[in-house]
C-alpha cells in the first residue's frame, strides 16, 4: 500500500460499462511525511474521500477487490482514509 | 489507472488467436496536464478511441477485463475516454 | 521477496471493511546488508513484527495470501521475520 | 504490451517441468521507432518468431495465457509478430 | 523472465506457515552477459540451485506456480538453471 493525497477528479462519459457510477479521483502519491513523490495517478474511490484527504491506496489486479464488483477493470483503488502515520526513527 | 493520448496503431498479422479482431493502439502516457511522460506503449482498445483522444488505461492482468474474452493475453487496456481532468491545487 | 525494516505504524479509522483488525506497518525497504533503499511503504502484518525487526515482504495481488482472508484488498504483506542473511561474495 | 526485437535464445536443461518443450527467447525491448530501450529479457515464444523479428510481448501473470498450459510459471510472453507500427505525430 | 546469479541464503525462523520447508535464496539479477544489474532479491527455489549458478527467475503472483502449493505467498521464484545464453548481435 502507498500513501497519497486527493487532488482532483477525472470525468469520462464514454467508458467501460463496469465503471458506470464508479468515482475516479486524481491522487498525488506522498511519502510518510506527506511530501509529494512521483506522478499523480487515477484511482477508484469506494470510500467517499474528499479533496485534501490523505489516503492509503493499492495498485494492480487487487485494486478491484476494493469495489463490490471485483471484475471491474481497474488497477488503483483507495482502501483507507489515513488518520495518522506514526514513524519512530529506527 | 493512467492517462494517455492515442498516437497511432500497431499491425500484427501473425498473432495469438485470442487477439484476432482486437484493435491495438499506440498510446503516449501523459500527466494530468496532458504533457507526455515515459515511453509509448501498445494497448487494446474496446472503446473505439480515435487519434488524439485522451484515454484512461489500465495495466497488468486486469487489462483483459476490458475485453469480452477475459482470458486474452494482454497487459494494457483502454477503459475510458476522458472528457476532463479537474485538478485543484492542494 | 524483498527485505525491509519495520519503522512505524499507519492508523486509518475509515477503511475497507476487509481491513478491519488488520495491522498496517510502515516499513523501510533495505538491501541484503541492511542499508535503506527506495521509499518506505505500508504493508499488512500477520506475524506481529516489532519495531526494528528485519522482515521479508511480498508485493502485488499475492500479498493477500499472507492473510486468512485472501480476498482482502492489499498489495504488500510481511511473510517472514528474518534471522540472518548469508551472503557469500560471488 | 511492449515492442521488442528477438536477439537470441536461452538454453536451460534443468527447469520447471511445465517449461519442458517451451522455447525461451532473449528479446531486446525497443520503442515504436525500433530503437533499443532498457535491458533484454527472457520471454516464452509460442509463435515461432525468428532472429531479428519485431514482436509484441506482454509481462506478468497474464503471460502464461499465451501458452496452451495457462498455469505455466512464466512472466513474459510473445503474443504477436509485428508487421508495422503506424505512428502519426499528435 | 530474468536472469540472476545465486549469491546467498536467507534464514527466517518465524514465517508464514506456507513457507515452511521452502528454500529462500538471495539472487543477484544479471544481464544476458552475466554482469550484475539492480539490487539482489529473495526468491524461492524449488530446483536446488547452488551458489554461483545462473538461474532464470520470474516475479509476481505467478512465482507461486513454481511451487507445488500454488497459494503460497511468494513473489519471486526460480524456474530454470541456465546452461547458456546464445546472443547474436542484431
């Protein structure tokens, strides 16, 4: 799992039928201290995350498991809204 | 999911039988502002996207879910034609 | 499989129901000599690893196999607590 | 899918039983203009591609779908022999 | 598939039960000419490879297919011991 911040939405009228009604968010991957890293990606959101929320997301075939319909063609999904990251220096 | 722009087609006469009749597009990955990033890849297209369209695509085993025959050997597939990306600065 | 050191925890109250009761650790990938490499990630932990432990972890869809409920939407999981790495120079 | 050129073969007498009789090729990934990029990899070839051919290949679990026995442990497979890549500048 | 050289072993007493009795090797990825590339990783070995052997390995969910128990949580497995790589310059 990786951490990211919600920064926008993606609108696609013409899409795969299994994606009808599925919310697509633009998320900015961040490190455990909240600093941006790598490029924003598009993820499905079954948790109703809001703009600015820090989320935990997963990638790959398993991302569809975040949805009710697990054969939906997606590869990135939000699975948790993060309250805090407790990091002790090793 | 990632964003890309359709930039061409790939023609392969001799191919895996499950790929017969499947359209193969050359797509250029772009960021959320439409700027090119990384190398073009080849993706299956069940949505009849046209040259210049911005699309959302997925990668990996799950890409086959974009097709009717889900055991087709593909690893990148177009799942939406993007109307707009709404990005508010965090 | 890759090696990592446990460096913290991630707390998420609102999350996918299959993740209820699943422990989420922040782990720092390390090389075979224990030096940090790449960014910390979030992994599920079914083995009760402690802060500072060196662990072997896996990524991708198969990470869910580390849990009792194999359809849980996760993509990184701890599968072993490492006692030693025996490395002879080739 | 990605493009590559066939540049050699890999011989392995002692191997997983499901790989008996499966041809292993060394392929050099190329971009859409035929220029080499990244490192050569080893892929299974069910299409009898020859030295110098340009091929389309897939990676990951889905690569096994290119073979008759879909539970073969492989992660890269050739699925098409490319005749041409039509690329119009966007 | 990728090529690697066996350079050591990983010992983990406390681990996922499906990994009991499974041999874990430290392998150094190499290119087709035998030169090291990228970081060593940990792979399961069902073929009894020895120190210094060149092996072909796979990554991802499909790595478990290299073992008798295909639901074992692993993501890298050795599938062949390489005799030779025949590389003709294209």
